[in-house]
C-alpha cells in the first residue's frame, strides 16, 4: 500500500470549481483497480488549502497502472487546471504509529 498526499493552495474564488473537479474525477478513481480509497480535505483555518489523500495498492501500481490506464486521461483533464497550485505531491508509507482515539465514531 502507498498513500499519495497532494497539498493544494487554491486561488481565491476557485475553491468550489476545485471541489467540483475532484468530485467528477472521483469516478475515475472509483473505477481504478489500483485505488483503494481517497478523501479530499479542506483546511478550516485557511479555506484555500486542500489535502488530497489517495490510497493506492502500491506506488508502482499508481504510476504504472493508473497513470497508464484508461481512466487516467479523463481524470487528468479534470484536475490539470489546478496543477500550478500544488505545493506537494508525494507517496508515503504507513508507519507502526496508528490508533483509534476514545471519541465516539461520527455518525453520517
């Protein structure tokens, strides 16, 4: 497993378009056999900052599978307008430090 982190600083006034683009692009991640999960987070203190977290089966599967697969061109067309606003795009491996806090789980 590999976790891709993409940090964005979205230009003022483009936040809704950015969220909509990833909302549409999510269907291509849903269709990819290499994507395990994803979530787009928005900063509470600085609403122009977003973090996209994508869990891939592996970095090799992401780069050689998804990016060379049939879903990627349409995915890229939707999110490419925001590439200049990327501050970081890296792959991470989980460590042994993880847990569940004592607060009750959120109910949707």
